[in-house]
C-alpha cells in the first residue's frame, strides 16, 4: 500500500521522502509532533516497554485500588483476584492498539484520526484528553501530599501553613511532572529505567515493615487480620462485576494510548513481549499485595484501615520513616503520572494544533487544564473512586476501545495509507466531510445507554459493567455495520 510513498522494513512501515513531498501537496497536519518515527529513531526494546509498565503498575493508584476494594467490602483474596483479572484482560487492547504504533511509528491521535475521521477525531481526542488531565491532577495531588510530608518532616513549622503549604507542595510536584513530560520520550525512558528497580525494592520494604512486622513477622497472622476478611453483609458478586469493569477501565486509558509509547519500539516483538512481561499479572499482583499489607498494617498499628498511602505515612512520628516512604510515593506517582496521564493529552493537544503549538507548550497547557479538575476534591472515598469514578471512565473508554480494535483489525486489516493519514481534506480517512458518522453514532449511543444504567434501576447492570459492555457492544455493532456495508 502506498507504492513509492511508503516502504516496508521488517515489521515496520516507513514514510519515504517521496511520501513526505506528496503529503505537502495537500492541506495536512504533518508537523514535528505528528510525523512518524523512522526505524533509525526507534530505540525502545522489550526491556524499555517492560520498565514502562512496571513503572505504571507499581503505582499509588494500584495500591489505593487494592486497599479501596478491601475497604469497600472485599476480602484480600477477592480483591487480588479482581485486580489481576482486570489487568490481564486490558492487555488485549494494549497489545493490539500498540501494534499500530510500532508498525507505523505513529501515536494515538493519528490512530484516532484513522478511525473517526480527520475532523471526527476531535471526539475521542477530547474524551481522552479530558480523562488524562483529570487523572494527572488527581495523581499530582497525591504526589504533592507526599512532598508536603517530606518538607514538614524537615521543617516542622511547615505544617503550620495547613492547606497553603499543601497547595504549594502540589504545585511543586505538578511542575516536576510538566518538566519531565516536556523533555520528551528520552527523559521518560531514563526515568523508568532508574525508577522501576527502586520502586520494587521500596515495595518490599512496605511489605516487610508496614505489613509483616506489624503482625509479629507472621504472614498468616497479617492475612488473617479481620480488616482483610471482607464484609460478610455484602454479596461478593454484586461487588465483583462492577469492580472488574472498573479495574479494566482503570488501565483502559493507558491501553488506549499505548501507540504513543510503542511507536518508539524497534520491533513488534519488543512491544508485545515487553507489555506482556512488564505488565504481566505477577507485577499487578505484587503491587496489589503491597496495598493489602499497607491496609492491614494500618488496621493493626493504628486501628484504622487506611486506604490512602499519603495519609498512612502522615501517621508516623519518625521523620526518617516519613521521608523514605514519602519518596516512595513521589517516585511511584511520578513514573505513572507522566506516562499514563500527562503524555496522552499532551499528544492530543500537540496534534490538534500541530501548526501552532509545540510539544512543550502542549504539555504545559494539559497540565494547566488539570488544575480545573480540583483534585483535592476528587478522592472523596474508596467506594466512589472504584464504583463511580472508574465506572464513568468505563462508559467513555470501553466503547472507544472496542471501536478502535474492530476498525484497525477488521475494517483496515492493520493496513494504513500514510499519505492519506495526513490529509485534512479528502483521502480515505476523510469519510463523510471529515467524520466517520457511523462510528460516532455508535460511540454516542453506547455512552448514552451506559450512563442511563447509572440512573435507571433495570439497566444498572450495564453501568456496573461499563467497560466490558461498552467495548463488546460498540465493537460488535461496528463489526456488523462493516459487514453490512460491504454487502451493500
């Protein structure tokens, strides 16, 4: 496909100099932020992809989810099963959508343009951008809490500032994230390489010090603590299905944007193996177990099942402990927040305004938008985070993910015309005046049905399984449309 305009090199497709010249004959969005990476520019191996996932999985968010499920009524074993299963299922989307990035050296915004149309791409791009900005703000607030604890441990008078000190700490941590994101993928790669092993070591410290030590060095005693046995008054299955969907949605945004990272990979094997190994269930189980130990340790020592690690750290009197564990929180949040939350909306803004906004300016704009999320109000409770916030995430991400997967695999059969990809007027991805109308209708209809389930009792099971129902339902509907259109 593409003739002289693109060439196959191994399992990658490159745009030729002739192809680039051809693009500039038309109105296009070809720019530094959107141009495909050549094979020579690819330097990510399976190890780098694995480190990326480890950095994202070994995170405070996953820790809080594990703790949150327990606080919501699950036993530690049920919570562990739910999280691992949800993460394993989301890897299907991550590897398939990551295939696009590696094959063409293009990121999520260009995949979105191919599926939704040159103008229709604004729909999923805005959704993904808003979600990324929201989560970036929330995670930056958690990191700011940890930074505030460190400053307070060194300068006790700092705590006298109250919310002002906390807000200043938040802004400092926010700025650190913006700097790393604005430095590009090379800075992120270096950060992940350094952070991944350190995070694993510090996680073991949490297990040993915060968990087993608090239970007299007995794992069985720790896991037998009443705080980890669940709420017998709650039916497991009524908790399980919405929680499973929420766990998939929790990583769904990362999976959806995986092309933003896999475009840096040397081969398809590198992206697939790196994701499956680095994002394997064992790593998810590991950090979830860290959260379980932290929750049980808090219940034993402080007589309270604390699900927020920054709050747990603040309970200690020893400044050394506060600083060490706060550093763990900062590093865990930093590696996750930049890759999973700030990079996607940055790429969206840089692509939508390719001729006017540089990548660094796009990162700053995305970070400023995150302030409007008022993250200090977002973490109301563990139950709200898992069953409401993640449920709404699933309503948005599920349908989009299913539509992307079906479009890329079955409509386009993984083949892309790179010249047409950059055209803003005309070409095969222009569809109907720039909009892929059928796919937009299916996406909007799926969202309406899922959100209706939140307020209409007989349809509640749809909202409770938002990501699963949305991805399968929307994907199947579009698959049927594709087959019917071909027959017609």
